C-alpha cells in the first residue's frame, strides 16, 4: 500500500522585522565593498579603532569609506568617549554620591522644607565634575523624584564635554522615553566630539535597541559625521545558535508491508497477528543553519532624512543595501561636498578681496 506524505516543518521562527534569508540578500560586501558593521555573533572589537578620520583635517571634505577593514570612527569624535570612560566612577566618587543621597534625598515629600532640602543636595552634587562619575551618579539617583533626576540632567548640561557625553548616554540607554527626551533636549547642537564618541560606540553595539536609539539621536542632532556608521548599521546578520535541525521538509511516499507475524493461540484455534513495517521513499530537506537579517528602521530613517536634506535629493531609493549606499557615499556624496567646500572657499576669497579693496580706498 502506498500513500503520499504531507510535508511538515519541525520548527519555524519569525520575529518582527527579522527575516530568514541568506546574507547575500543584503547586498553583502565583495572584494571592493567594505563589510557591514560586524554581526552580533561575529568577533569584532567593541569600539572603533583609531583609524584615519572620515574627513581631511585641512578642507573638511569627507574622505571615501575604505574598501577593507572596519568602518572608520566618526569624524571629530573624541576617542576617550568611544569606550566606557563615562561608566567608570572612582570608589571615592561613589561614596560621596551615596552620602549625599542618604543625607538629602531619603525623604520624597512635597513640602517646602523637603524641596529645599533636595535642592541643597542637588547643589552638593554639582561639586562633582569628574566625567567618569556622571553616568554612575545618574544610575545611583535614577529612582529618585523627578526634581532630583532633572536637577542631575541640568548639572550634566553645564559640564561641557563630560556632561554632554553623559546626556548622550542617557538619551540612548535609559528605558524611560520621557527621560530620554529630557536628556536629548539638553544636548547642544552641533554634536560635540564627546557626543560623537558616544554615538560611535553605540552604533557599533550588539544590542538592536541601543543602535536604533543611537541612530534616532544622530538624526535629531543632524550628526552627519556618523553617516558611514549609519550606512552599515541599517541591518545586521544574526546567526541562529541551536543544536539539531532548525526545520525539515519531507516530500515522498510511504509503502507498507508485513515485516513479521506473531502467533496467536486460543482454545482449539490458532492465528497470526501481522507486524506492519513502512518504507519511506522521497526527499528529506533538513535546515541545519540559518542567518536572521534584522532591519533597523530607526537607523535607516535617520540616514535617509539626513542625507536627503544635506544632498538636496531623496536617498530613499538606496533602500537597506549597504553596497549601494557605499557607492553613493564615495562616488556622489563626496564630490558634492567637495563642490560645496570649493564654493564656500570662492565666496570667502571674494569677501576677503572686497575687504582689501575697501581698506585701500580708505
């Protein structure tokens, strides 16, 4: 007896915008195209190497993205803030912050005296200006009342580079959207080298949420220095780590036959019970490995908005393909920025000649 066997999947997976596709569908880099930002499960340094900046120091014109190696650091980004400098407070700083918390912030009432007490504590906090103590200070006081949290953010906004870096870190990593908004409001424009360093570090993160928020912040600040990083942070390849088959599909037929018989004895009678065997004929497809491509839409939106506004034409047609973005950046955007720089230099020269002529007449 022969009967068809329906195909089946032992397991399947699909989450959000993650698709089960081959890496080639992203337009992966070939010998002349740089690879994307390293995938989550691939070995890669957590921060950018001290490679040449993406702009020349003399003219300010963007330099081409190299065709090999890691994506260069964001131009003007401070290497001190590409790592964990703002997360490493000294024990002494932590002790001082904890002492202030216990002395001034234990009572969360709304009376005039209690508010004045908290304001006094915030004034004490403002004596701590070590950049590495900023984020630990925030984390230690994060659960306090709103006036304390906002006071800490105001303190950061007055501290220059270290405070700006702390605000950028909070705008990217805090889970509360309201706090992220308040931190973003206090970041100066254009983005400072410290903020660019924090963005550089976050855009290389293995955590999708962190990268998406960093991309959104870069867009809010119009940090065009991060364009190369945004180009290769739009999507990431996440290898599925699992033992055994991820899925299987069987297409074939089954043929039954009597493989054996078992004697059955009764009163003055006898019989045989057949044992049925099955032979499978056909094809079995086993899925033993897969790559999930996650599309980071917030990063893509920030990239399209910034480049379209600066270039004067929509770049949405480039999609999520890093190879096309790479070619556009090197072949079209850089010449465009060079033309802008040349025109600016021409105008400045004309103004200088005009001033000289005026001075000679006087």
